[in-house]
C-alpha cells in the first residue's frame, strides 16, 4: 500500500494530539468493526441490500472518524453498490475491507508499541 492505512496527522488533529485517547478510540473501533463486519457478512449472504447499505454507511463513518482513509473509501464503494442495488462485486469489496482492517490492527499495534501502551 502506498497510502498509510490511517492518516496519523489528520487523526491526531481530531483528538487534539491526545495519543492515549487515540489508542482508546482505535480499540473501540476494532471491537465495533468485528460486530459490524459480521452483520455485513450476514447481510451480503442474505442479499439484504438495505442492511448492507446501513452497515456499510456506519462502517464508513467510523472509518472516517479515525482517518482510515482507504477503509473509508472501500466502505463508501460498498455503500454505493448497495444504493445502486448492485450485488456484483460486493464480496470483492468486503474482502478488501477485511484486508484494510488487518492493516488497521497492525497500525494500532505499532502505535501502541511506540507509546509503550
């Protein structure tokens, strides 16, 4: 990836350079993501376009809040597919979301290590 998974400068501005708060937000994000991702997977399996759109929108907002820009973009793409009623390609986008989430977890682990948290 050429782009960092989280725009650290941007997110630190959001939390007024409070790195401990950022660690807390990243932990909450990850816990919430797991729940939302399961709901998204269930909705895709059930072909529930309304639920896919709803969950993708929520994931997009949460990803934007922590400045996870590539993840935000992927969630937007999934939300757009759902709004257009297009199911083709949804699973591929969901797979890319999973990959980006792994990068968020790795970023969080590195960030915590650097802070000694």
